[in-house]
């Protein structure tokens, strides 16, 4: 059995990145874990969350034999990526609010960040805004009640219009706001409701494809992408003519094969 890519979230939110992963990595085995006994994460204290997230992910990685962990949760990623990387020996790919793409997408320079109350107030999020949207006005809006709405919708129940209206209302006070970052992986699952409740055309930006691209880089260097050459490796990658020879067989220029320092050479 091929080791899967493990997707983790507090609930069903992580499913919003599965489509992008399947598109980017056709045929790659996936596994999913949710900590639904502790849902929602967005309103819980940081110290408790870090310990919980590490414990859940360690257990799930051991159970699934995963080759990589995708933390498909902004609330967990903006808090616990470092702790996860210290505690796991496989690659950990996080999800953070798509501030940079939103800053590019917004024509007015006024955009919203819709996320859990934890994510909107985290230093990590503040740093993203300072780095990638220094000239923008970012309306940060905690919308914890939308998490339960997404959980409802995915189990086939209708969303509650009153909750959606009330959750979004503060965004529309910024008359020039033209773009909204879906900074919680649950929210793309409510896209239809969000679009219906917006008073004007809005660009909704989520992190799904960016995560999938990152996973593709980390987990399967190049070979999954049929638009590119297959990857190759060599311990002496600079050998003259080698790259061209490999190219003739559909391979990209060779990566240098990293060998442990203890491996002897002539
Ligand atoms: N889906 C999660 C996120 O991206 C969190 C939802 C929650 O448990 O509060 O932030």
C-alpha cells in the first residue's frame, strides 16, 4: 500500500481542499482525519489547542502511515505548525489565509478576511498582512458561527439565512471592499450561500489550490504533472551532456542526489 497524504482539520473543513489535491495529484492516495470531538477550534485557548493538535496528528500519522500531513485548518496552522514539525518526522504542509493573492486580486485595495476569531487575531495573521498587504485596508471579521453552518450543509441540511446574513454584515460597511479571503477551510463549503448573500460581486479567495501546489512540490517532485518532464536524480548532476540525454527521454535536468556525509566517494 502506498503511504497516503493525510489531511487534517477540526471537522469537515479540510474536505474543501480535497478537490484541488485530487486535481493536482491524480491518483495520489489521500487520508483524512478530523478532530470532531473538539470542534470548533476557533474559540478555544491556544495552549490547549497546541497540545491537542499535536496529539491528534501524531496519532493519525501513526495510524495511517502517512507520507505527509496537510494541516487543512487555518486555526491550527497559524498556531501549531512549529510544534507539529518538531513532533513529526514527515513533511507538514500548512494552510494560512490567502492574504497575498487577495492583495493582488483586490482592485480597490480594500478586502475582507473572514476566519475564526482565533485566526483573525493571531500574530501570524498580522505578520501576513504586514508583509503581503501593507498598502491595503483589511477588514478582519471573526465568523465562528459559519463553521457550524458548513458542518450542517455537508450533512445535507440547509444553511440558516439569518446566520449567514448576520455573520457577513460587517463586511458590507466597507463600501469599497471587493474581495474576501475565506480564511477558514470550512468557508469554501458555504460558497453558494456566501455568494447569494453578498450585496455585490465579490472575489472570494480560498487557499485550496495553493495548498495543493505546495503538497505537489513537497510530496511528489514533478512527476505527477504531465505538463512537465519527469524528474530525475544524479549524484553527479553536473555531468556534461547528461541533462540533454535525459531530456531526450522526457526527463528534466537531474536533481543532485543528496547522500549522507558518511557515504564515501573515490
Ligand atoms: N476549519 C478550521 C479553519 O480553517 C477551523 C474551524 C474550527 O474548528 O473553528 O480555521
